[in-house]
C-alpha cells in the first residue's frame, strides 16, 4: 500500500510564489475543501495519507512535491529554487526520515521536485527558473548508485518540467509540445494535451489510475481514448497558486 505525504494549506497561501500567473483571489476555505477531496481520492486509490501540519510562514507548503525526490531506495531532500520555499524541506525531511534513508541537495545547487519526472529507472530533470545544472548533477550523484539514469532537458513557458510532461498512464507521457521537446520521449507512448488546454499536462499516476484535474475535459478524453483510467479532482483554487495534482503529494511505494 503506498504512502502519500501531503501537507495542509498554509493560511498565508495568498502570498504564494507566482511565475507565470497573475495573482488572483484564492478562496482559502474552498482550497482546503478541494485539498481534502484530493486526499480522499488518494485514499480511494489505496494510499495511506500522512498529512503534515501547515506553517503560516511558508505560503507554498502545500506543494510538498517540490521538497523531495523519493525512490524506493532513498529520499533526496531538495534545495528549492525559490528562497521563500527553502524551509519547507525541514518538516518533510523529518517525516520521510521514518520511511527512507535521506540524502540532500546542497548549495549552490537548486532543485524543485516538480522538475523531476521519474519513469521507471529513467529520471528526467527540467532545467528551469527553479532547477539548475548543479541540482541535476547532484541528483544524479545521489541516484546513480541505485541504478537510475538522469537526463536533463530544458523547459520553457511553464514553471516546472511536470507542468509540461508527466507519466499520466503507465508508459504514457502526457505533454504540452509547446513547453517541452516531445522528441525526448520517443521511447514512450506520447499523448499531447488538447491545444485549448495548455496547462493540462499534469496528471498524478497512482498505481494504474491517474488523478486528473476536472478543469481539462478535452485532454481527459484524449487520455481515456489512449486507455488511461482517470479519477477527476477539482483543484481550481490551488491552480491559482500555480499548483496542479502532482505537486500536492509525495507518493512512497512500499518496496
Ligand atoms: C511555486 O511557485 O513554487 C508555487 N506557487 C507552486 C508550486 C507548484 N509545484 C509544482 O508544480 N510541483
């Protein structure tokens, strides 16, 4: 049974980092209700959800994905690219320490987990405004002894690699070809987002089922046509903070 680590929404979410979006009013109560439904979806897919308390001084703490890269053998605690997010790693490292050996990304490297796409033993790292080459190199140093390969690629037009591409069904990469070079993923089946839904490339695969934002029905139809099994979740308030479905959890498979 996988464990999903999540973290409650900070009361200061309104002060979150924003890179590609303009600030909009976020309804905190609605965001919390959506987050609770997201956690319920994870439970319905067989996850044990471990929810960490929020920190009022860390507006983006709900986006736990950025704080660690977890594989079966260890967890690599990141050094997030946004200085306002660096302290988020402390609580997550404390929680992960009970489940995995820990390794750390250290200065001058920066790495956000949202830039790390793992498909089997292949790890794709997006070089972005949050993740630098040193971050990718340190991740490779930590993971290659365990049989993982690390490939870097550039992303443009979006926040993270996983805004542009995710494994949205087993062996299938869902991507926005305007934000990432689809040629990188020729070893996989590729499904492109519907052109009217550029933000739709982020799905969270848990086992054989994918949590997918209800805001993107056209891309959902494309995925289902390709054989994906989807569970829809409404994360519209978190989307105003530039978050999507992968960013709100860290999934630990039980080896
Ligand atoms: C940030 O800009 O860091 C947050 N407001 C959103 C982070 C979303 N994380 C993710 O997609 N992995």
